[in-house]
C-alpha cells in the first residue's frame, strides 16, 4: 500500500491559471484566486485495466466524456446480485478510470502546482504523465499531490485517476463510486501559505468586542531564507474592513514558520443559529510589495461552552440540540456533491426545524459545511464508522492503523474554520467497545484531533443492547462529551454515578421523539438528541420500513429485502417532502408551527395488518382520500402547540381533546371515513384559532410543476429541483395517484435525475420516466455551459402536458 505525499497548496495567479487550463469555468462556491476548478473535460471508462490507461500516449478517444463530480454507481441498474448488496442499495460498483489533459505555459515552471481532490470513493490512485503518485484509500478524505516534479511546460500533461470500489462490501450505506466531489488545480509561489494553513479562532467573545486569533503556517520551498510581510485583514458581513494587522516574518530555507496574531474586533456581529453572520479573513504574503500568496477564509465570531451544569452554550445562551443524522448521498443524484444539492440538503434540514446535524459516519463535503455556516446549522463532524475491528470485510478497519492519523488530520484541518462545527466525532458504535484497547484507541484519536484543534470537544457514538452499559464508563471518560445511541433512558442513572458527564444522544428512534425531547428539556447535562435519521438515504436497505400482509417480515439486517434499496427512517423523504413525524418533532422544539393534521393509513381492506420495524413510524399521510373505506374507522392525528384542539368533519364537530405536554402535544381521533373536508382547529380559552384542513381529492385533472429555482448558472453544475404533482381540478394533490410521468427537456440544460421517494421502485434514477408516488415525483435539471432558455415538458397518459420555463444565465451575475 502506497501512501500519498500530502503537499501544500501550490498555486500561481488567477491570470496564469486562466491561460493554461484547457477547460475552465467558475464554481458556485467561493474559492481563492490561486485555486481553480478542475472538474471539466474528463474522460471516463468503467473497466478493469486491460491496457496502460495511465500512459500519456494511451488513446482514450472512445472513452466517455464527462464533467465532475461524478458517481458511476448511481447510473447503474439496481440488481439483487450486485455486490454492494443491501448495505449499498444493490447498486453496481467496480473499477473506474478518469483521464484529463491540460497544458501549462513555460512561465509556470517556477511555481508549485498541485492537484486537490475533495473526495474520491475509494482507493484512488493518481498518475501524472504516467507516474503514480500514490493510493489514497479513504473515500471521504480530501487529499492533494504535488505535481511539479513531473509536469511538462509548453506541452500537454495527462492526469489519470484509477478508482477501485470493487472490493465489496466496504460500507454499511450507499457510498457511490468515483470522483464524486470537486477537483481543483492549485498553484503557488515557492513561498506560500501551507495547505489548510490558516486557522482562525475566537478565544474571547462578547457583544462589545472579540479577540480573533489567526494562525498561519507559512512554507518556504526555496534554498534561501525569505523575509516576507504577513498581512491579515478582517471584513464583516457587509464587506467593510473590521480590522487589519501586518507583521514581518523570517522563514528559513526549505522550512515552515507558524505565525499567530490576535486582532481585536469591536462590536462584533456574532455567529448564531438565527443570525449566522460571517466574517472573512484575507491573509496575504508579500515580499518587496509583490503578492506571493493569498488565502481568503470565511469564519464566524462565536463562543461555545459545554458543561454538565449549564449544558451547551452558544455565545452564552443555552441551546438544546434538535439534531438529525444524515448520510452523504443526495438521493437520486447518488454521491455526486454538486454545490446546489449540498446547499439544498442544509436548507431542507433547517426548514424542517433542525438546529443541528451529525455527519454520519464520515466527513461531509466542503459545500455542505459552507451551507451550514451560512444558514446557522450546528454540526457534529464525524470521522469514521469503525476503528480497528471491521463491520464489513473490506471496510476502513483495513486501513485504520496506517491512515487514521492522516484522515483525522485531514478532517480537522480542512474543517476547523467552520463556525457551524461544535464537536468532532471520532467513531460510531465501534465493534471492539468492550475491549480495553478501545479506551486506548479513543485516547489516541482524541489526541489526533487536539493536535490540530483544542477549541471543540471530542465525542463518539456509543451503544449496546445488552446489560453491560455501565462497563463503558472508562471508554466514555476518554471523550469530552458522551454520545449515546438509543440509550438515553440510562442518562439519569448515569448522572447519579458520573455527575460530571455531558451527554448527547447521537442516534434515536424516530418514534421516541417526545420521550427524548422531555429528557433533553428536563436535564441540563443532556444537551440534545439526534434522530436516525433527518433524511432518507440510499443503502442500508429497508431500515425504517413498514410492511403489509404477504410481504417479507423482519428487520432490515435479518435478510435481503430487494427491491428495497434505501432507508425510509428519515423525517424528510428523498424528494424533500417532510413526513408528518417531521412536523411533530419540529413542533416540540420550535414555535413556528402550531398545528398539523394527518391521517394514519388504515390496515388493508382485504385483511391483515400493517407491521412496523424498529426505526419506523406508522405510515401517516396528509390525506383524507381513502376510497373503499367509507364507514370504516380511520385514525386521525393532530399535533398542536395549543392547549386543546377540535376536529370537524364536513363542518360537524367530532370532538375536542387536550394537547398539552401531558398528552405529548398530540390528539388522536378514531372516526368513520366519510369523503369531504376534515378540519383541525386550535383552541385557546374556549376560542378557536388556527386551522389545518385536509380535503377528499377528486379525479386527476392535471400535472402541476414547481421549481425551487427558475434561474440557473451556466456553469455545468447548477441545479433546479422540480416537483411534479398530480392534482384535481381544485389544485389538491391526489395522494393515491401513481401516474407514469415522462420528462422531456430542451434547451441549455440536461435531466440529471428523476425520483419519487419510493424506495421499492428500482427504475434507474437516470431514467426520464418515473411513476408518481403518493401523487408526486421529482425531476432534477442540471445546467450546461451554455446560457439560454430551458423548457421542461412533463406528460402522462390521460392528462394534459405540463410545461415549465427556466433560464440559464451567465455565471457570476445571478
């Protein structure tokens, strides 16, 4: 196994890079002027090696041309025999090759040029002009290679990446396959700021003033000592300069120099959940007034504190974490980490009432963390699913001894400037948790974290389903915060035994929302609860499912459940629709929703009962359309923040019930089904307030299209998520509609994926046809590099075609 050489970012100026990149376009995210997106104009082949694919002279003209990010598994057919199996969602894996040619001018010869990969799954071997630079195993770490010794100037260079995801199983969820995150070509002067070399902290914070500490790691790759000026400028959210400082620095030949400066900011805008104000630091190196390097680093001014007596405090204010766990995939897009998909994921979490997210069980994309910073979403950044003992034959346990220190460093150094991150997690439900070595491993991993950041606590997710819970006290003591998976009922007894322990429930069953909320509210030493999961995801097939008479029984781990290919335990489904449990959970923690009305799906008319599994909740829908159930009892659920609620059917009062904490803010009515209008009304002091209404829906009348964004950037990566709804003549969604929809796109865009949230539908996600499920489907439109008009046409037999107009505009003017 070859290890990669981790170089610093080695970049030239923006002007030079614009000249020598053969195909360049701006990314949606902010980036430094010496760091250019390298996503475009690649060639791809999904095949085992039969020729020397890394040789510059290899003829790749028959290979498929594509842009990154790319996940080849999501493009494949789901089949029961695929080696990813139930864990990976029955998608194909294999070995893939990527190639790209580019040219450099002779003027770049005295620069340090590197390639930076945000994430490649997995076992990525990188070649430059036929020279292997090493293999990077872990698919979730960012890594870079120094290309300079092997480059040709004034001629073509070929970079090749071999991605090996053939050894299965290596994950307990859908991993995807390929270069699924961004790639950057980076160029620097020989005297420069090291990779991830700017670290910003705020050791003193108040509303009147704050101390901002900027640590910069400088590198001199020359044989001569260098005297440079290090300039640090801070800008507030309005881009007004808040402070600046300049110091002289001497750097010895072929060495590093770390410089730490403190700068005072008066009347700072504090980063908080409701007001996530961001600052920007510009760190420059100059020599004889010539700019050698510049890093622009967003950051937030905020303080965090954890204690058993006061819980978690953000800027001195106690915050209870209403958290959700998420995997890294983007549903029908697979693992591809388009910036807009990552941003939308964070938006969905925030709009669902979550104030925190746990990135289970790996570091997320840089774009996702940037979105969390922007939106005010707190983050527990997690490194691994396991340590030295494997959960699958080919998982990270194979690499732990050689790579754990490097991968922890990659996570912490890359992510430590994000104000959204409040904890580092070093693991999840490790297999060897009962062995003494686990304590030593936890201490070791914690030391790896704190080598690079001492401002945040370290946690990991612990669990057991037997009686040996107290035996984990020494292991939990090796962490700053104890993470409990499904074991929060132990917390009170644990507090009596270990009163200094700070507890967070890192995973919980969706159906236990109220019980966990109550424990969090009543105990200062319990800082929050993270449900498994905030969103549905691919892989771990069948977790969270419910099943009907005649279907396979049992839990998801007990047997293969194909065609199930994903997890249905999320508060939010794969199309972005919030399930009723999402409204209930948000209502517990927030005050922006007051009443919500839903109906529990009745048992089948032909006999038998619906059965649940451990991570499921009963199937409950925003529907009062149940043909065939006339006169039969159906249960209606009302969630409310009012003292009481009333239920009406066709303007006739059914009854009134209390909905206080004693009733868990919930009322359930069992009523004979009768078509018409169902209405729930909040009641305060006998007076009716807000109402929530469901209506019986008539026949399907048309297709209604709704886009989350109508204007796209013509950068080849921007997205619009378009919901197709089957509605009646009054515009009500028909909840039992399953019409086949055909999506046709013309203009300056392509159809990236379709979906319907039905995890038993194995229609390829790249298909342009999709059955509606519960009256809805989703189409994802991706921009090209061309500006212009875009038209989406959606058709279904028996319904008029629906049309939607979008526009692709020049990058940078949206």
